[in-house]
C-alpha cells in the first residue's frame, strides 16, 4: 500500500469502489483535498472490486465507522470531509 509519513508514523490510505461507481470521482477528489489539507502526500491506494462503494479507509478503518469488509454495494452516505480529516489526524 502507498503510505504517507506523519509524525514519525505511516498512514495507510485506501479508496475502495465497485467497478463503474458513479461517486468514485467525487470521492477521489475529496480524498486528495483532505490529504493536502492534512499536510500529507496526496497519494493513496485505489482498489476496484467487491467493496462498499465508495469507501475511504485510513489504517484499515473505514472513516465512517462502517465495516470495511462489508458486501459490495453502493454506499448511500458518502464519507464527509470532516470524517476523512478526523481519521487522517488520529
């Protein structure tokens, strides 16, 4: 996984989506903006497959508190800027 250094530790960030997810571009843009705002590298791992979609994981934990290994489905409530930033700053 791609990582970003932060305060002497590594932060692992993933964006997961099902193939053809209509919200992937918006989630990708939001995640990049949040990484920049948090002072981290704007690089992350993007996985396309059978995942709740789209979902953002920081150090393996879904930023919304959802099950990161849940069934492939369209997520009705996308991760928010505040959820992503809070997870990145933990």
